[in-house]
């Protein structure tokens, strides 16, 4: 990885593309430490400080790529850069039977692209981050928190809307972290609680009274 030529925002794309070549035994970013500081935050690359001299990163990358091929027997190499100066390296690696994948921006010279067996063009701008799903929370823990909130509420009951807001604000529990679709479904599975449908005032959550077998747990109060 030519860390002085490519932005760290492309880290995930580069890892994905390089991973298609097989197990990633070596993952290195080359460049002057001050210029590649953001790459170190990715946590998936080893930073190789090449000093501040001219073309230091290019020379070190080329040397270590050849070393990996000639001494360690690597058969696949990914060169992440848009710099045409890596064209001779790609051609030399190909002469040794190495499959070279180039990864760079649209500005990468045609000669460098053709020297690679495959060239991947990185998207322009900052790749959008895919929102991660919230981590699930142990249902038993959620049930204990519900008991605490209902137990401390006035008359030991609370509107479903207020309870949902309280669980999100105090415990960080949202509907997305429930093992089921929503709070109504979750509460109906718990024998400890009862959902009461009030006339025009929404649902109220309270501690359950003993109910006959088969009762669905939803009471209507006029």
C-alpha cells in the first residue's frame, strides 16, 4: 500500500479486494510516518516508515514485494497505488509468474493498469459507511431492567410509549436489540408483565395478575 498516494478512507475496499487473492499474510502501508498517520488508525496494516526522502515509499514497497516473492514464495501480490512508477514492479513480478492485482484511483496511468493481471478502480470520494446493526442484548437482562422500571413507577405501571423511551435513554435498549419485532411481542412473552389496553390512552404495562390458562395477556379497561 502506497500510503502517501492513497487516502486511508479506501482501507475497507482495499482489504476486501486484496482478500480475494487468498489469505492476507502481509499487509503493509509504506510512507513517511507523519504522512500515513491516518492509516495506523485502521488497525489492519503494519506501517513501514520510509523516512521523508523522495520516493522512499516507492523504493521500500518494491524491495519488500520482490523479497516476498523471491524469498518467501508469494504468488499473489496486490499493489495499492495510483502511481505509474509501479509499472516496472508489476511487470517484473509478472515475469516471475506472480499474479499482480493493482488497486488505485481512476487517475492511475494506463501502462500501470495493463501491467497488472487485474486492476480495481477505487470509488471517488469517501466511501459511505454501512450502518452496523446494534448488538443484541440478553433478554433476561432486559427483563430485569423492566422489573426495575415498573417497580419504581407510580402505582407500578407505565405507558408502553414512556417505558420504551425510558429503556432507550437509561439502558440503551431499542426495538432493534429485542429478540422479537417490537416491545408488545416481547412483553407478551413474559409472564411477569401484563399489557393493558386503555380506552383512548394507549397501552399500559404493569406487573401481571394471575390469569386463566390461554389468556393472551391483553386486558381492556373502559
